[in-house]
C-alpha cells in the first residue's frame, strides 16, 4: 500500500467506526445515556467520552505531540482508576459535552493524519496507532451493544434477521497431529498480544464443526446440568450456587429469552450466547467433551494442510465480507449453524469468526517473545490465570477488531458479553 492508500484507509475506518458509536449513543435519550443499566457496565456516555479520551492520549498527544484538547478529564476516563460500578458517581461530561469533545478530538486527528509522516516506516508501524484506535473504539462499540442488551425498556436498535442455514454443520472435524504457525508478525494492525508468530505442535484432536446451539444447551439444562456438581469445576460450582445460575443470561426458563428489548421464543439452531466460562466448561463436561485450548481453536481456524501455512481467516486471506461471517452488528443475534458455508475453514469448521465469542480453556498469557506495545496496560497487566481467552468475535464485533489471530479475554464469571462455546476432545487412538 502507498502512503496515500494507508491514509485513505485509516480515514475511512475512523469514519465508519464513528458512525457506529454515534448510532449506538443516539438511539437512546439523554437520561438513558447517563444511567447505569447494570453495575457490570459503564453509562454509555462514559464509553463515548472514553473513546475520545484514548484517541486524544494515543494520537493527538503521543503520535502528534500536540497540545491536549482537555487535560483536566483524563482521570475520569482512565479505566484503571475507577471500576465500572463507580463511574456514574463521577463528574462526567454530559451527553452534549461528550459528543462535542469526541468530535473536536477527531477533527485534530484527521488533521494529524494528513501531516504525520508514515513514509519510510516499517509496514507494521504504518498507521498502527490509528488502527489501534479504530479497534479500541470498535471494542467499546461492542461493549455499548452489550449495555443495550442489558437495558430495560422497549427496543431501540433496528434488527435485521440473520441469514438461514444453507449447509449442514454438525459433527466434528478431525485435525491431524502436527505443527502450525500461531499468532502473527505480519498482520499490520495486530495487537501486541497476537505477536509474534511462533510454531506450536499439537497432537491430533477433534473439534465441533459448529458452535453449541440453544437446542443442545437446553438439553443440558433439562438434564439437570445446573444441579449436578459432577459437571462443574470446584470454583464453577461455587459460582453457580452463589450466583443462582439456572441457564444462560437473558433466558426466562420458559423457552423464551429477551434480546435487545424483545422477548422471543428461543431459536433452537442458533449458537447459545451469554454463558460464562464456568457454564461453558460444565456443558462440555456433560457432553463428554472439553473446551478447546486456544491453540486448538486457532489451528482449526487458520491451518491450511494443502500449503502448511496459517491463513488470516478460516476462508483465506481476504478481509471478511458479508457472506463469510456474522460480524459488525448487521444482525442482533447469532445466525443458525450452517448459515455461513463460505466462511468455513479448510477442515470444514464453520462459524469460527462472528456469531459468538468462543470460550477456550486457556489462560490469557503472552506468546513466547511477547513485547508489550505500546503500553503494558493494553494486554500485559491482564496476563494470568484470572482471565480466560475467547476467540473468533461475535455478531457485535466489527471486522476491524476480529481475525484468526485476535484474542479477547475476560473473567470466568462474565456472561454479559456475547459469549458461547464449541467443544473439542483429544483424538481417541482408534481415530488418530
Ligand atoms: C479486549 C475486550 C477485554 O474491553 O476491556 C477496551 C478491550 N481495552 N479498552 C476491554 C479494551 C481497553 C478489552 N477487551
Ligand atoms: Fe477502553
């Protein structure tokens, strides 16, 4: 790409992303913007100004070396200083102020984008800081979408139904033993935790060709899975009891769930969503399976046995198109399994990208050779057993913040995110 292409691409991505943030925050009135819809979430107006504040810190001040737009509000929008539950009590910018602030930061950034030298820098650096800001805003847009799901009241977001299933996606795929390249050193906008590319050798395993559906999960519920400690880890059972879990979040126990203000019958062949890591693990144990490791997930998604190399996406190296995956909030739900045959991997594994984030069994850790960039606070401070890795993105994830190497993480109790699972198992000797 030439310098001009990079600038045009960045400008288009910034623009597209801001349209989404604006739609998510313009959909509700000012009272709803400042209200806390759940102690798990920030008020929407916090996310909006936080997005602007990060953009000011990383681009206006760090990359551009410019004067602060506002140097008096950084502490309000520092996610490490105030837990989400406390944010409504802060003297936050109001809706009109937050909108004006993010707009004036953006104006400075577009000006900067025209002037900052990109020429002569390694490709990895070209536009990276801008790409990181696009991904940061898109991640907060997904968080704001999760806040919308927690909001009480009538629906405010338009919901186009997802496409129907057009292919069979049942059963398991066998992934033969052998090495593959995990992570990336080449993807220009890959974040520090996706780097560097490194070889991982895995024994043979089987992985579900589709995420676990609502129908299958209902069987687990109906079989008394929530009342049987056999399927749960010790911590998981403890959490199950203390939190009084009886089924996925937003299920009512009568065959209906509420999605973005609409109470509807549960669609049986859609991937189950809003389960925590403990529930995912218990389901897998009940089904005689286990969660895949992060490496198993990525090999199933990226490894091409014909060439021996790892692809950017299951379908190849092309950026996601509508026919590949349910991404970008085009639909307000996962799509039925078998709806995206064009997005399947070489091993015939479907819907790895989009629909629901998939819990893996892995702790969030740095790859061998990891180097924090640009700040330790982006990923490194979250490394450790308390965070579990999710892969693949959801219907609410934008294509800019999702790829075969992209890693998400959260606490094992969290389920307000768009999280589901697929199962795996080690290959029995007779199949290997
Ligand atoms: C990668 C989704 C866990 O939301 O905490 C947003 C992304 N980092 N602002 C999060 C992020 C800083 C992060 N997750
Ligand atoms: Fe953030």
